[in-house]
C-alpha cells in the first residue's frame, strides 16, 4: 500500500503527564475518543485546519 499523499493523524493516549485543566478540559483515552459521539466533527476540524491553514500546512508538508 502506498503512503498517503499528505499528513496523517490518529488518536493516541497523549499528554498523560499533565493533568486535566479548566482551559483544555478532561483528556480522553484513545478508546474514549474512538467511541465519542463527536469524533466525526473532530476529524472534520482536523481536515479543515490541515487544508486551510497555510502556516500549519507549511510546517507539516513544507513549502
């Protein structure tokens, strides 16, 4: 299988060393994230940022 043409994302158990906070809320585990009812909206937002934010895109894929 060929590599995808651009950046890819996945859910991971990350940021476990830092606690939850009022600003960022409660962190979800990978399993909680995969089962979350708003997961589709999350991926839509990720796609939007990667496609439309030039600074983020340049950082990830270069000029």
